[in-house]
C-alpha cells in the first residue's frame, strides 16, 4: 500500500532526530495494523473537511506520527481510532487558521489595489510617465497614483521637499510636451 510507505517514512523521518538513525526506529506491529486499518479513513475525514487531497494526506500523516510517538499511551486508550481522528481534526483546524491568518496578514500588509479598466489614454499616459527620468517618474507616480503629498514623497525617496517640488514640476512639463507630441492632449491645456 503506497500511502502506508509514505507514512512510515514520515514516522521514521520525524523520529530520526529523536533516535539518531533509521536502524534505531522500531515500528510496533500493533501500530502497523492500526495504521493500515485507520489511515484511509483519517485521510477521507480530513479530505471531507478540506477538499484537498494533499492537505488531507499531510494532516493524516502528522496525526499518525503523533500516535506513533506516544504509541504506548495511545494504544491503551479506549478508542485510539477516535484519538487519531481528533488529533487530525485539531491539526487540520490549526492549519486552516494559520493559512487564514497568513492570508489576512498579507491582505493587511499589501497596499489596496485599485483595478481600473484599461483606458487607452490612461495607458498612454502611464507609458509616458515610465519614459521620464527615474526620479521624476517616481515622484509623479507617488503623487498621482498613490495620492501622496510632497512631504511623504520626500520621506519615501529620502530627498528634500524642494527637490520633490522640482521633480514634479519638471515631470509635468516634460509629460505635457510628450503628450502634446503624441496628440493625446491639446496644445492649449
């Protein structure tokens, strides 16, 4: 049975740090029988909860690893089957909470993304912004896309407020010339 071999390897790998080498690992026959009988059901249980076969196998393997580590106590329980299922449910719950917390943290740390439908004129404008000298493009982008005031741009770019004002002024003039030359704005603007 392929999944049996996978879990035995996981058990051995987990125990190697504790016992020192592969040859020192003993897997009691009652545990092997327990594993063969219960592993498919535990994988099915976690799969039913998660909808992910790989997550179900990972969680089931970890639950059986814990059962193996504490086999003397688990074996003497009224319901080792119930114990390993409870461990699997707890592990799955912890995994999903961690993933949800990670996703939430990423959402909090990521700047809000405003997805504006493509507009040819807007695309052409930002293409011209990217053609500006680097510092001008940075200042213009921070000011118009991020809606940052001059003092915040200065802090981000680590330059003086006056330098930001100069970059914005130069950038606007250059953009105006480029946009007029491309026929994207009137000369009178």
